[in-house]
C-alpha cells in the first residue's frame, strides 16, 4: 500500500510547529500595536506568510512530499498568480 | 472485486480543489486591497471597532484545531484509531467554538445596527461602508467554509468509527485535513487584515 511508504511525523514536530504558530500570532498582534504606518501591512503580511508556510510545509506535509514535485510547485504557482492579479490591478488603481 | 484506490490521485484532486478555493478568496482579497488602498483612513477607523481579543482568540483556536487535525492523521498512521478519533473530535469541537465566537461578534455588530445595507451603516463614510461589506462577506464566506468543514469532519468521524478509515486506508482523513488546514490559512490572512491594520 502506497500510503504506508511515507514519512510518519513524530507528534513532537507538530507540537513545535504549533508553538511557533502561537508565537508568531503573538508577534503579529504586538507589531500591530506599534505605529509603523505604511510598513504595517508589509510586516503583518510577511508574518502571515511565515505562518502559512509552517502550516503548508508541516501540517499539510508539503515538505515531505517526495513523490510529486507537482505538489510543491502548485502553491508557489498560485501565490505568484495572486500577486500578479493584485499587482497588475494596482497598476490601474494606483495611477488613477 | 476490489475497490480501485488511487492514493496519489486522491491527493492531487484535493490539492486542485484547494487551489480553486485560494482563487475564490483571492478575488475577495483583491477587492480588499483595492479599497483599502483607496480608503485607508476609513478602513483604519472601522477596523478599530472590531474586537481584537476575540479575533486573536479565534486565531489561536483555529491554529490549535490544525494541530489536533495533524495529530489525528499521525496517530492513525501509527495504528492508534482510538487516539485518532479523539483528536478528530477535538478538531470538530474547536471548529464549533470558532463559529460560536464568530456569531457573538456578528450579533454584537448587528445589535448596534451595523450590517450590510443598514441605515446606520449607510450613513457613514463610503470607505467604512466598504470595510463592513468586505468584513461580512469575507468572514461570512470563511465561516461557511468552517461550517462545511465541521460537517465533513463529522462524517469522516463516523467513517472512522465504522472502520472505513483505518491504518491502511486513511486518505479521506488526510484530504479533509488538507481542507481544514486551508481554512486555517485563510483565517491567518483575514485576521491581521481586518483586526490588526493600523
């Protein structure tokens, strides 16, 4: 059975990832308290990106998907697509 | 005749669905970014009215539910079906808790007459009207996804109790886990953009 041939993660790794996520949540809430003005969106989105990276790679197992590079390419691909959508829209919106 | 099973195919199918969900929310995030750019001050004002503590609590709840979901899959891989169902039940309960808190937030706002098309809301500046429109649509769509997730996980729980999901065949559990993690990720982005922007 294919399902048995892959990497079983220890419970400990999941718990460590959870601790990391909780800490990042704390950081993001504190960062919101500082008055960073324009930079705040970038900071907050970066931290959100880090958190998602942790969820994607460990909870969703992407880091351990050896079989298909397809899985590992899908997510960066869709992120680039979204950045394109939003970025190109801003070429319009920002210059009105 | 033996059931045809395609583990890799099942997972590819789920990932493709998740990508379509990302595009669905992506469209709403696009709207959010455009209007936020246009009405930054109004967004800042309106966001201050949301309850940051409840928002943070909800974030922690979903993060923990993702942990219990992952542990549920790990434990069934290790052959412990009982532990796996306990973790799955915890995940479902966390999901319900999230929805309960969300409903508190919404009813509080509605009680103050702030809801889409309410006269009180329409009397405010255009940026604030847009903020709340986006708030209700995006957290509403997300909440709907959480609700569906709770139902799906409950069905999966029943399957697990009946033995259809076991140490050898658990792709159903894995795939619903993937869906659940995506719902968590979407909230990870929604939370700062609505509750924490300064």
